[in-house]
């Protein structure tokens, strides 16, 4: 076009643009002809044309008096483009508005913030605690932000920030100022049925993903209430459910009852923590959840160190009111951090760490906390368990749970100073030994991994001792011989015994070319120390001692094998312990001892199973017998085909348990009976009659649904174990079992029991079909004629 025509068209376009509703008229004029039919959808997807229109609107015309005046006239109209109700043209207008806003923010950030971003975020900023509100002049219950305005604001923020997807510092900074209100709205929508839940979540996740990692962690800390970098909802403001599925902000009514106010505050904090953990569960791919978890642990360590240094003004007689307030603030912060750590452990701990660096940072945070604040006082058990978990995690990594490279060992070597300090200063001797052995394993790149490292790895991974994975260097992660004796500075018993060999022993250095050889046998003093530690009042120390004793049985340590009866007594007493880690370690030890010497140990276990110890309550005795039943089943699996010679006493014990008054023990005995029959297979013999009579009577008459369910499950396991030998082994009782299953399917009220019966019928049907209709096979035969 000629130059004069371009100038004239630009002048007319600019003149129309500056008139009232001129922006919408210009956009409609440029996009004219795309208001309906099949062409509307095509034009709606033509983002290039919409972007060109947005850039035209962002450019100030020459005839405008000043840039400030142009922005003052055009920006409100640009924001109105986000609210077009016409569904056909809405996508085009929203794209134009978003492009215009982002272009203005890049070219004129100050004017764009004043005329675009502040009006856009005004409803959210109005109820933020950073804004000075004259709430005293408003009556309680007065609407501060109506439902329609708040919902429209959240949708506009989603369109501009998330859909526009421009992570400039201006946009991130403006959005950060209202993230606290958005998070409060997200927590509120999570508790109620509201359409605002999804857009609020997308806004929060977009910011956490686009911002720098340090900034995201600071925002998460502010959302959790640990800092003031993110202004939250004003304390006098309250969210209320709207009539259209949204929410409105009203002035909170004063609660006169102090207990009710405290309950509201605690429930609100709990809801915020749960919402934050749920939000972090969506950030696991970006490692943000693991980084924040580590940040909370470091914060917990720092708070503990401050508590050690700062005196308690409520106890000190000369404390001032300011010191008392500061102490209360520190205690409140510590409780909040503890609540966050507990929620993160429960919500995202199973998948929170995605690389070795995060594992190292997590373990380092726990070790620093243990060095600063050893496990003492009422919370000692929890502190010790956390430390044991962290050290077991390192042992599992070194034991082959993760394929380690040379660069990974460079990261793990950052833990060496902390492990060395822990081995010198921690009060528990077993923890000192494990820290020392972990330091050796890390420094030697896993070439020398003492027995304690393998036992800790087995505890974390749930492996059976002796089945540890291979280390990256190709050497087993557990030494074949028993662990070396404790060094003099590590073991208190070494000083008591006055052993010269132990007091002069030295650990291999980090730079030694070859690992120090392990001792061939365990010193008697070390074994006695383990037996004493098996009665440690702290569960982690007791469990570690039990697992160490179990590993000695696996390694056939001569000193340990001479004390079989004593070891069995120790394990049986610890089976009654209430801590799961302790009694599971004891169960593992008894199972290993029984599988090595079944003729000596099984009679003792069966006697304990049939006749519990005198003086115990019925409930405690039933729980102990169920634990012993688990031991017997582990022995059955370990013995394999050799279990046949112990068939009759095992089945007799489980049949007696199936008649016990305690319903849980009856169900457990039946479950064990079914697994035993599955292992025995065709070796059942005449005992099948007794088993069938017992199962039939219980499935028809027992008042507890779980017991009837277990009885039918015995039939399922029996049929599954026999497979094609069903008609051969069960030929005398097959009809009775079939009638029992049909009766259960027709008359049983418990759904799970009916499902077990249907599974048994399916097993029986498949077995009978294989017998009656064997698969036809084609065979080639060559016959030589005479």
C-alpha cells in the first residue's frame, strides 16, 4: 500500500482505539468475519493473528499525548477482554488480552504493573494481610470481596499467568504477593465443593515450577507459616462458601470463647499443612518436595540448637517479658516444623528422594541434628528411630539398592566428617559402631562393608540376612565372616574387660589401599554385650542387637552357636515387645535359628504356640501366639520339602489354634494351616480328613466373618497347591469341599468370603477341566514294519 494510505489507516485506527470501548471495536474489526460457522473454530486457533493484534494494542500511537495517558485509557479495556461471554469469540479475545498484557509488561514494566497487574490482582490484594484495612469500620460479616469478583479474579490470573506462561521477574513478583491468599483459597476449596480448587492449584504449581529453586523454597516456607515472605490472608478476613460454587471474603466475627478460637486456629493450621503436603505430592518430578523436606529437617536442627543455647525464661527468675515472648515464638516455630516433618513423612516420604544428592542432604541433616541434639529425654525414641532410618538408608545405598557411580561416592563422602563425629560423641555404642562402619564403607567405595552395614541395609530393604545385593565393586555388601570386635574408644565393655587387643585396634583409614581383614570370630565380650543390648529400653538399640545376633546365626558363629538356648530365650522374650521393629527382628532371629536346627527349636516353639506363658492376659497371649505362628510359617518356607517330617505336630498345633476363643487367633491359625497344606501338596495323606472336617465346621458355624473367610481361604490354598493332583489327593473329600463352597456362595452374607469361595470354585473347575479334557498333543511316530 502507498505510504499515505498506511499513515491514514493508522491514524484512523488509533483514533478509534482511544474512544470508549475502542479496544473491543478494533479487535472485532480486525477479526471480522470469524463470528460463526466452521470458520470461527479455525480463526480461534489462529494464534498468530491474535498475537499480531495484541502487539498492535501494546504499541502507543503517535498522536497520543503521553504513554501514561494511553495506558490509563487502554489497560482497563484490555482487562475487559478477559470477560467476554461469547463462547465463540472468547478464546480469541482472551488470547489477544494475554498477548497485549505480556507485551506491555516486557516493554513498560512499571506502567504495566500500575495499570494492568495491580487492577488484575486487586480483589486478592484487598484481603491480604499486607494491605492496611480499615476493618474496624466494617461490621462483622460484611462482604469484602464478593463471590463473583473473587472467582473472576482467579480465572483471570489463570489465563494471564498460567496460560500465558511468561515467567518474567515482574510477573513472578506480582503473583508472589498474592500467593498466600491463593493458597488459603485452595485449602478452603479443598475442604468444600468448589470449582476454585483446580485453578488455585494450577496457579500455585505454575509458580513453584517456574520460579528459581531458592525462591520456591522460600515461598513454601512462607505458605507453611515459617516466614513472612508471602503475605497470607488477613487475620480478620474469613472465606465463606458462595451460592454459585465459589467463595466470598467476609469480615470475621469475633469469637468470644477462647477454646473455640483455639480450636479454629489449630484446625486451620492442620488444614494448611495437609494442603501443602498434597501440593508437594505433585512436585516430585522436579525434586522440590525432597528439597523442602530437607529444608524442614535443617530448620528443625537449627531450632534444636537454638533451644540448647537460649535459656527458658519461664524457668529463669530474671527473664523479661520480651524474652518470654521470643521463647514462645521459638516453641511455636518448633512445633510447626515438627508438624511439617511428620506430615511430609506420612504423605510423600516414599517417593520424595529421587537422586543421590538428595539422599546425602537428607542424611546430612539428620546426622547434624543427632550431633547437635543426641537422643535424650521424652522424645529420645523418635530421635533414635529417625537416626536409624537415615543410617540404614546409607547402608541400603551402599548395599546395592542403587547403582552407584564414582561421582556418587564423591557426594557420599560429604557425610564422612559427620559420621566420624557421630562415632565419637553419640551416647549409644551400637550407633557409634554403625557410624564408624559406614564411614569405612564410604571411604573404601563399598570395598570393605562390615557386618553392621549389611544388617542395617537388610533392615531398611526388608531382605533376609545373607541375601544382600552385590556392591558396585563386585564384592558382597556383607562380609562372609563375623564382624570385627569393637574398638576400645567405641565400646564401653572393652574398658570393663580390659582387653588389650580391643583397646589397641585401629580402623582402616580412608586412604588405605586395602581394607582391613575382619576377625574370624566374635569375641566373648562382644557377644555378651549384644545379649545385654537385646534388653535395651530403647527400641532402636534393641532391634539392632537382635538383627546382629540373627546375622551371627546365619554366619554360623561358633560362640553364638554354643548359646542356642540363650539366643532362643532372648528372641522369645523380645517377640512379646510392642514395638514392631523389635518383635519383627525377634521373629526373624527365631526363624533363622529354627531353620538351622529345626529338631531342637521346633518343639519349643510348638509348645509355646499351644500353651502360652502363664500370667499373661488373654489378649497379649493371643498376640504372642500369632507372632509365633508367623515364625512357624517362616520356618515352613525355609525347610521346603523337609517340612514333611514335622507335618503332624504343625497341623495339630494349627487345628488347636482354630478352636481358640480369640477370633483373630482362629483366623491366623487357619491362614497358617492353609499355607502349610499348600506346601505339603500330595504329602497330606490321611490328615486331609481332619483338615476338611475342621474347615467345613468353621465355614458353616463360626460367628465371625473373618474366621469363616480364613476357612474358605484354606480351601483356595489347598486347591491351588495341589493343582492337577486334586482328584488324586482329594478324591475322598472332593465332593464335601464342593458342597461347602456352593453353600458359602449361596448362603454367606460376607462379600469377601463369597469371593474366596468363588475363587476356590474357579480353581476346582479349572482342575477338573484339565483332568476330563486333557490337551491334545500331536506326536510323530515312526513304526518299522516287519
